[in-house]
């Protein structure tokens, strides 16, 4: 049976948070990353945590070895530092290829989103049965969520060429180039794709949690 795998993209600078890792910010009695993993873990067989080379994020997330679940593997970016989400996705694809993984698909999610849908993977998988494409992207209330997508791992060579030939790209352009199929999540919670980029966003997330 094919494995279901997701990558949590945590290789950014968190510049709008003063350099503090966004996913480590406290939210209620947990941290953002804890809330995210609690929602994501039941949906997939394995989670990859993508980080920038040399990042201390892993040690900060899992301060004690026993706190690191066996089904979470760490993948460092293969490309120049802070090359954006596509670098994390491509690096994770190559990691799976090197392991001869049975997975054909890779779900990507942002590390600063504590309220993701609990049916994210299953809804994407259903779309693959209705359409014949290599990439599917989430849409919520008429807005595409470019980092939340299901990618066929066979796209790796194409992504590798893009990342080695340019340092500038936009996810929306990549998705347009690949004619990504949109999967509508508008019937999900209104805050399903809320992401914490700034201290103001973090305050809003606390208010959402208190509702």
C-alpha cells in the first residue's frame, strides 16, 4: 500500500517575527507546531520536517529525544539558504527518491498554520481520483493557498532545474505553469489556513483559539 507523506515547510527566515521561529510561538498551552502536528499526524503515515541547513529548529522543537515521534524525519534544504517553499518541497522529494519510497505524492503544508483542516490529505487524494494531473492546490474562500498542495514526486527533476537556474520564482507561477488543479476547501473552518507571520497575527490566533 502506498505511503501517505506530508512535509512541514519550516525553512524560512521568520523575519517579520524578529527572527524567532514562528512555529515555536506559544498558542494557548501548546506551540503553533504542536497544534499543527496534532492535526496533521492522523492524516498521514509519515511527516517530513524541512529546515534550512544548519538550523537549530529541530533541537528546539524536540528538546528531549523521547519527544521526537518516530514518524517524523528531518530534511535539510539541498539548495541555497532560504530558497523558498519550492526548495523544501524538492528537497523532500529527493529525500524520498533516495529512500526508494513507495509514495507517489507529497503533501506540503506551512509550519505557521495551527488550524489546518483535519481532512486535508483525504480531500486532495479524492481530487487525484477525479482528475489526471501532477499537482493540486488548496483554495479557501476564493483565495489559493499556494503552499498547501499535493505534488507528484515525479516532478522533482523539473523543480531541480528551476531551483538550480534561478533564485527568484513565485509559487503561483510554478502552479500556473503546471496547470494545477484547484481543490476547494471553502466549506472548512474560516480560519483553516490562517498563518502566523507577525506578532499581530499571533494575537489574532490567540483570539481564534479562545472562540
